[in-house]
C-alpha cells in the first residue's frame, strides 16, 4: 500500500517554484491519500501537515494488519 500527503494550497510550477492553487488560504491545507484494502483511494484533510502524517502512518499500519 502506498500513501502520500498532498499540499492543497500550492502546486509545483515548471520552474521548480511552488505556485498557489485556487484553494490557497481556504479550508484545510493538507490531504492524506491512501489505498484501502479494496484498492480504492481514500483521503482525509487536515489543517496541519504533522497531523496528516500521523494519520497516514496509523492508517497504513491498520491496512497492512488487515484491520
């Protein structure tokens, strides 16, 4: 299973510089994305990156354990 954290407020530009998205400054900034046991993509958004990383670590362990 793979998962990752997505920044909803910035996206990388062609020149390597981060560019603001249309969601910049609105709502929760970080999205934890992962595949469930059925192979479907799931996600949950967070205000802080550390919380998104903690959630992704927990859900990854649960999926691998089959719970």
